[in-house]
């Protein structure tokens, strides 16, 4: 997809570090991380969102879980489907958001009863 910022970012980067697997997923920091260590796990193949191709979503989540296990810290793994759920980049991605005591990060659902 020519106007997708994640497709452009994947195409522009080299993936020779231990956090990404060529031809499968890319791992990179978002433009505006919400906590130190915030990462995105993104399939190389353009998929609009987690509901579009569930088998790819499973693959992305598997890699996010493996990466988080290797990093060894507590985190939220988050993905969204559609603008009403806060999706702003329409290329499937999973956020790994590290959490620490007192980090002050309030997720949208944390105040709901």
C-alpha cells in the first residue's frame, strides 16, 4: 500500500537486529512512545487491522509475546480495530507498552466501572 506509513517505514529500514525477522514482522519504536521501551510489532505484509486476516494477527501476537518474554518486563500488548477503537494507522500492529509502578499511564478503559 503506497500511502501506509508502516509500509514505508518497513521498506526504508534494515532488519539485521535480534528484534526483527526479515519477511515476517518488523519491530520498531513508535513515533510518539507512551512509555520508555514502547515498541510496535508489525507484519511486513500489509494487513488493515487485526480482524482482516486473523491468522496474521495470531502470528503478530505470537511474536509480540515471544519478544516480551525475552525482554522480561511487565507490559500491555494492545491492538485496535477501526477508528472508534483508537486505530490511527491502518496497518495491523501490536503495541508492547512496558508498565512500571507509578508510570502514570492511564489506558482508556482504566477508569471505567
